C-alpha cells in the first residue's frame, strides 16, 4: 500500500490536471464532525466490512483517520479484497491540521 503525506495530498487536490481521489474517512462520526478534510466521505472503520462494496475497486482511494493507523488497517482490508489504488494518509487529519490547514480544529 502506498503512503502519502498531508502535503502531497494537498498538492494532488490542488492539481487541476489530476482526477481527485476519493477521500475515505474511517474515523468515528463524532471525530468526523469535529474536523474533516473537505470532500471526505465518512465510513467508520467498523462499517467497512458491510459497506466496502459501495466503493469502486479501481478508484484512487486515500484512506484517512486521526493519525494513520486505522486507515492503514482499512487500506490493507481493501487491498485484500481487490482494490488496486489504495493510499494511506500518513499522519491522518492530525498531520493535515499541522502541515496543511492550521485553522482545522484538533482533538
């Protein structure tokens, strides 16, 4: 599985020549309400086994959590089920708040 820093994701999202990835946020609903990267889809980790078929197997999917551990586990789960373009956001939304958007609330 690929890893991506918050700065790399910022550059990707800002690039008009690249198709935007699906930002799959696997945190709990209360975490998602506290802060999120604009455009993210909330799908809590515990719901992934029941909902992963809602996702396109060939889409670029950046998996997001608080610090990068849960998203890494979800990424492995998706890869084991045939998803080919899974990227873990290294450092999660905490890194995004620190490196990209210092106005984002943190917890």
